[in-house]
């Protein structure tokens, strides 16, 4: 399993998606024992107003169906500089590039 990402073009929809992800992943994360490397990250694109969401490899292991619901596709780990932790352990920031 690898990192996965998906993009939401509309900023209003992205707010709803962020809330939905946080609520659903919180339950899955707790059930999995809160592994420190399971996290969801987000990155706002100011150029076009879209938001990208990234599931770490461990997040995919415990919440793959959630990511697939948004048609997430495999990707590389995102760059730390422009990416925020949406939900998960702060130590998961160490998984990001740079």
C-alpha cells in the first residue's frame, strides 16, 4: 500500500469533505490503536482554490475504503512545506518530504 491523494475543486465542498474525513477517520484511528504514522494531510492550492488530501500509507491500511470513496489514487508523499496535518498524530509530519 502506498500514499494516496484526491483533489476537491470547490472550496465549499472541500470544507464539508474535511469535516467528513476528520469524523470518519477519528473513529477508524481510535479502533486501530492510534498508530503514529496514520494520518490525513491537506494542501490548499491558492492558484485555483482547490484542496488536495493525502492519506499516509498507514492511513490507507486502516481507512482505504474511505479514501477510495473519493477516488483517491496512488502518489508520492507530499512536501512538508505546503502541507497541513488534517488528522492524526503530530509525529506523522515526519513522514512528509523535505
